[in-house]
């Protein structure tokens, strides 16, 4: 298991990655006095992109690939 600490708007987010047959990322919500951890699945957009093997593209690359798409007010 590996610990990762990210800083996000002055809040420190502790992440736990469990590796084995399946690699899973968790966010540590709380560490109890006896050492147990309260964890939850990491459902951040960044974690979802990592799990899906996706990468974020720039606005220019999006326009190049998809062109000018109509907006909601264009019908």
C-alpha cells in the first residue's frame, strides 16, 4: 500500500492506494485513536480518468477534433 498526500485549497487529502490483483485508490476520511482508518473510494475526476486510462485535452485540441458544436441556445 502507498500513501499519497495531495493539497487542495488548504485542505490536505490523504490517499491510500492498495495494490494486488486489483489496484484501488481510497481517500482516508479519518484515522481513529487505535490506528484504524475510515476510508472511501476515490471518486474524484482525476482518479476516474486515471482508472479509465483517460487524459484531459486542451480546449484547442477539443475544437480541432470536434469543431464548433452548437450551444444550447442554438436549437
